C-alpha cells in the first residue's frame, strides 16, 4: 500500500465516522440495553440476533487466536511472520 497510505488512512477514518454515526442513530431509536444485539434483534428478530452474535464471537476468537499465535512465533523464532512492506 506504500504510496496510497496517505489516502487510505483518511478514508478509513471517514468510514469509521459513518459507522459511529449509524450506531448513534440506532442508540437513539433502541432504548433498551444490549448494544448491537438489541439493534439486530429490533431490526430483524431474535433468530438473526443469535446468529449475528455467533458470527461476531467466532470472528473475535479467530482473530485473537491468530494474533496470539503470531506473537508466539515471533518470540520463539525471532522472525516476524506477518510483516508490512
């Protein structure tokens, strides 16, 4: 991404702002507790809430396991597995 880094970072910040604005609008309309689970359940129903939570949990577990495995390999071998070039 070398030369595009200066362009991609502001685009990612703008995207994050749009997501936060969408969540703020949802928080005004859904007054009960539960965060994103409450938003999904209100919009789509209980079945979709359960499946979205399962997907989020699986993604979190997968990414955290990959990060820990990468850190252990770097510590044990001294070689970075994933590098940014």
